[in-house]
């Protein structure tokens, strides 16, 4: 294919992906009331699943009781005339992006597949399933762990009793969307490392060399978004460490592949 043909294929990839996102957004818009009440605003309620689990663990093991709460001290407000309408639209589009993620991956795979070997093309299903699964696991991780931990911390953080927390709707939604999408993308770390190792930009030795720094960064992030108790911090830290270690194993496997192929040749 010529360069212009590749551009044409890329254009149609973007068009089909956009249409898929819009279709997913329309579906989400149909159920927007349920999405807002039972999903988006759920972590703002004291009976949210994460708070109940952490409270039970705190009572059982005599830990920090900051999650045993009856009220989260802030209110959500909309200060613009079209605030709730535009929020509904953009939230639906974000939900559409999440729903359409496997289809977008499939389109991306079709775009790059002509440059792959036959044995690599056979891995299309494995690539789409594993990448989608990691993304959705990251979204759930962000929603059920990072987001409620962040909301609980920020809602109870006070510089003075004079200041009341009346949070803008856009600010709250920004936290929700940023958290879940970012965590979804972070959970793609093993897939990213796979491709970087495949083209030789990352090695297992490099990751092992800077492992201690990665652990420090992970622990700092966990300490920032969690209460000062070991259980909460480990709940956030352990999945991130597992992702990093899995990335090292993937890089090590990819680094050995060329040697094996050369030996066979």
C-alpha cells in the first residue's frame, strides 16, 4: 500500500471508532439516570461497597476507622445554566469510549496486521481479549479503590472549619473520569512493555535496575490516596506491584525470543 492508502485506512479507522463511541454514548445516554445515581454518585454515599468493606476490616483488625462513616461532608453543585446537560452528554461519550474499547482495539489490530508475521496475526483474539480485560480491570480498580479513597481523603481534608466543601459538578466528574480512565490505561502496562520489548526499547534488565525506584513511586502514590493504615495502602500497592513484576516477566520473555529464533535458524 502507498502512503496515501495508509492514510485512507487510518481515516476510516478513526471514523469507525468514532461511530462506535457515539453508539456506545447513545446507549449510555439512554440509561444516564441509572449511571449517575448508581455508579457515578455512588462513591459519594457512605454506604458504598468500598467503605463498608474497609470499615469491616478496620473493626476486625483494629485499624484506622476513617471509613466507618455516616456522611461524606460535601455537596455537589452545578453553577452554570447548561452544566447538567453538557455533563450528561460528555459523561455518556466517556461511557461510550469505555464500552467501545474492544472494538477500537480490533480496528487498531486490523490497521497494523499487514505489517505483522503470520504467526503474530494468529494472536489477534488473545491480544484483544487480554488488552480489553486489563483495561476493564483497571477501570474497576480505579472505581472501587482509587476513587473512593480519593473522595474520602479530599472530602475530609480541611484547612479551616470556616470553609465548606461545595464541589462543582465538573470538578467531581473530572475526578471520576480521570481516575477510571487513567487506571484503565495504567493496567495496560504489561501490553505496552510487550511491544516496547519487542522492538528493543525496553529490556528486563532495565526494569529490574529501576525496580526499587518504581516501588518507591508506587508506595508514595498509595500513601497519598489512602488512610494511614497498612491494609488500605497494601490494597492499592499490591496490584500495582503485580503489574510491574508481570511487565518484567514479559520483557524477559521477549528479550529471549530473538536468541531462540537465531539458534533455530
